[in-house]
C-alpha cells in the first residue's frame, strides 16, 4: 500500500533522497508499506487519488502568520518559512480528514494539522513556560550544541481510554524530543491523547469519525520500539483496509 510522505525538499543537492526524509521512508518500508515522497507543487487531488495513507512529517516551523502567532520570539525562523509547504499540507490534511484517508502527523505535522483545523501554537515552549520548563524538549541544547542522537529522553503519558492507548498498547512510554513549539489551542475535531509531565501536548487523535487519524509531537521514525512500530503498522494496516477511491 502506498503511503505519501510530505516534506520540505524530496531530494538533496545530488538528486538523491533528502536525509531528512529517509527515516520516514524506512519506517514505512519496515511497516510493510510503499513510501511515496510528495512534492509541495503537486495537485492535492492527484496525490490523494494514488495513495492509501499520508504522513505529515517534521520540518521548519509553520509560519506564525497562519495562526495569528507572534512573528518575533526567542527562536523565530523568519526567512525560513515554507509557504508552499504550509499551503500544500493544509490542503492535504483537510482532504484526508474529509475523505477518511488514514493520516499520521509527526512533529511539525501535528502542528500543521492543528493550524489547518483552526488551532494555534506555542511559538517557543521554553520562552512560554519559563520556570515551568522542566523537560528539555529541543534538539539543540541551551549552549547551542546539537543533541548527539534521537534516543528517548522523557516519558509521554497516554490517556488510558484513548484510541492512541489502544493502538500503541501502552499508557506511558519514553520518547525522543526535538521540538521548540507545541500545540496551544486545539483545532476543531482534535482531542488530546497524551502529554508530558510538564503539560506539553504530545499526542492527539480525532474526535470526528475517521479510520485512522493520529498526531505525535515526537519522532517515532527515529525509534525502533513497540509504540513506534505500532504507529506505522497501524497506518499501513488502515490504509490497506480503506475503501479504494
């Protein structure tokens, strides 16, 4: 079953698969799916007519102008926003919702879906939380050094009655953390499925009728644990079971 993967750039300078996309491609393959890297210039109707499921992947921040956010904050990415990607992903996720297409939203992806459905974001978690910032959520440490790996760094607690808990067969597990933004006001139709101990929303699911619609703030494509495997396997399984369009 073909699984579409959104991204900022499908290829690197040599024309090969972009290294930022490769982990998603491998995760889909491990789950038994056929990855298809999507272009932001593609007509959404054509894209969704040829795939069974979608992954909204990580990447550059959603432009704060899209949700009335602050343009200036501690880690603003002015000049790096990708309007083409925002437009494409918003259209894709609205269409996957409307048409019951299995969807998994990862890191930027959960944020893009939230904004597409009318929600807002915390522009920078550390700046917003101040003394309440008790978990290190970012990939870059405060001294400016990058983290050396994507290994689990904190625990996410999942609501025991959520569909997410059923999918992952767990109500608490360790995850990695490479984000400086997070969901603030939830978009219409989304409900919280999991948080960290400091209150940051780490998982959401659909309150609307849908065969498979989940979002996570961490990067399961970089992990090889049971919850991560269940996420990708669940997506491929739902895409395979979905009626042909």
